[in-house]
C-alpha cells in the first residue's frame, strides 16, 4: 500500500503542476500578452509538461496497484481519465492560439475540468 500512496502523492503533485502551468499561460494571454512577450513561457510550459508526465506515469502506477484488488475501476474509468489527460495536454495551446477564449479557459474551463476529474477520481462512477 505504500507504493500506492507514493504514486498518489506524486500524481497529485503532477496535477497541481499542470494547473499551475495552464493558469499562468491563460492569465498572461487573458491580459493581452503574446507568447513571445511572456518571460516565463518556458518555465510555465515546462511545469505543464512535467506535470503531464508525472500524472500519467504515476496514474498508471496507481492503476497497476489497484488492478490487483477486487472491485477495481473499469476500463471506461481509465479511458475517461486518459481523455481528460489529453484535454489538459491540449489546453496549453488554447490561450495563445485563441486569446479571446483565454478568460473562459481560466475562469470556467479549468475549474470545471478540475471538478469533473475530482468527481471521477473519488466516486469512480463506472
């Protein structure tokens, strides 16, 4: 069970890094900034990428541990989590590609996606 808790802790750190990176990018773009003007663009995208890596690796690590127990989550649960991971990966391009949507991503998209992921992770409805 120690490996599960370690995977879960690192997984959550990865999720936090993803949201920190996305929030920073969306905030800069929402304030009218351009990608080339953003002095912290590199570190923010680095945090986002590192978070994606930690989340996926440790997420599969947790899944491998959980699959050994009865009542493990279904394949639909795993596919849903992977779809959300892809959405979070792609979300980094939205603020600068479509700056008028940056405020919506920051104020609505990230909180809703975060809430959806929390519900799926905690309740495991399928």
